[in-house]
């Protein structure tokens, strides 16, 4: 479940057409997402923290927090993609 939630970062990067190199670490991928979608910073780093905790640590993982973070990242990246489509621009920060 945690790996599936983390994959939302990769799916968001695909939606934003900003996939980093295959060798990019989870932290590097998260940094690219936050650069392209600044409003995702809190959720992206929370998801990264839980993913790293589950992968590299014996500390308990907050699966609920990871799931909510993944859902929010999905929502934000879809909204940004739609905004870019409607505006016909790669700059999603323009106001309608």
C-alpha cells in the first residue's frame, strides 16, 4: 500500500510532463514535484518521509497520512494539468 501511495509522486510528474531520469532517487523526484507544483510541498514531503520510513527504517509508518498525501498530490496535479490545458500554457500560475 505504501509503495502504491508513493507512486502518486511519479504519476503526478507524468501528468506535469516533468519526469526525472530513471536513476533519480525518491527525494530527487519529490524535489522536482515541489518545484513544478509548489503547493504540493507539505504533502509531497510527508509522503516521502513515510515512504523512506517504511523502506529504510524499523519505525512505524503512518499509512493513513501517506494515503491522504497521495490523494492530495493526485488532486493537485490533476487540477494543475487541467488549468494548463484550459489556459493553453505551460504556466499554471496564470490567473483566469
